[in-house]
C-alpha cells in the first residue's frame, strides 16, 4: 500500500509465459523468423539508436512516466506483432504513399462522417475531450452496431477500429508505436496539450496516418496511451501499476484500460501480465540497460 493505493510489485505473477496467440505465431512463421530473433533485433536497434532513446526519455518525462514503459511497449510490439525495420527512424514513411491522399475512414460506401451523423451517436455530442468522445462512440458501436443489421445495412462483428479505421488492411497498425488510427484520435487532445502537435480530424485520414507514422509524434501518442492506463488503474481500481512495465505493456497490447481496471476492482487481487507483458518483465534488466 502507498497513499491508499495497492502497489503492483515488479516481476511476473506467472511463472511461465502465458500462451502466445496463434495469429502472432503465424505472422512470425510467415516472416521465416522466431520470437527470439525478433526480440534481439529490436533490442539491438534500440541499443544503437541513441537519438531515439533520448527522444523516448524526453517524451516520457513530458507525460510523467518512466521511459521503461515505452521501451517495453516498443519491444513487445516488434517481438509479437511486427518486425523491426533495419533502422528504426525509417518509420518516417509517409502513410499517404499507400494510396495518395485519396483515402478516407469508412466502411464500404459509408464514410465515418456519415456514420457518426446517425442519431445513435447523439448522446456523445456533449463530450469535448477526444478520449471521452471516442470512447463513447466506440461503446455505441459495440452496443448498437457490431454484428447487427441497422437500417437494412449489415455491420461486421469486429472492433470499431478494424471496421472503420483501416483503409488498407483490417487490423493494421503503423509506426514505431504500432498505433491504430482510432487510438490516435482518442489521444489527440492530450497530445495537442502536452506535445503541441495539431489536433487530428477523422475526416482527414492522411493527416492521421502522417501523425502515427512520424516517429516523434508516434512516441507522444504512445506515452499518452500509457499515461492513461496508469491513471485509469489508479482512479478506477485503486491500483498503482507504474512500477510494473509488464502490466503497462499488457494494457498497451490489449487496450481498454478503463474497462479492465473496472473488472479488476470488481474481482479484487492484482492485475496479471499476458504473454506480451511477461516478456517485458522477464527481460527487464536487459531493457533497463538500454536507458
């Protein structure tokens, strides 16, 4: 206990690593590599890119988090979800190169602007903060549209971010922090306030992709995401996860920190790391040495 909060100690709750999802295993096999090789590649790239480490430290300081949380998220993403480029800073690839500026967020012939104009989303209009606004919209999607037929139109049984915010490939994320466009839109206000970057507009898809592909801006969205997870667990569950990078990495991987914090409060106990967070805690001393 510290200041009325339950502090999650360092280390893993699981003795052995939880099972890695099949999709991650298939992607890794398709790349003719292994998780160990991918981990070593991203570790070595971070170890040799001192400018990037300096930027990570500066960004973490601006958002009031330990930079090890950002290191953990980057390592987890590039070990299990994607493979690292030969030089991390080559992530500054204009996303618009995929399709010029002629792409938009939407589903089929329905743009995100038209979709959000439906009356079901009226209850979200009172929110000015981007995080609360997009959380409200995501909840409406889950409750009213996901896997349903509405007004004669059938909507997929899939996440809001995958259906409306992936004009290239369903489920794809981009950049150093592997951030999806919906996450960037959620943290737009926070990043604008702390880092000074322009606010994002869902009707300007190219600008959103530009933001998450730029390494500097990608770091800001990553830090805002981690900061939110730490704050959600403090305010909702009364639990301090700031000393356990494996837990913050788990939440970076799974998302929905508010919902998971509420579930933890209901059942009690300590949060547990998943396969992704387990690796971060297991390699913690090695990862801290990068800083």
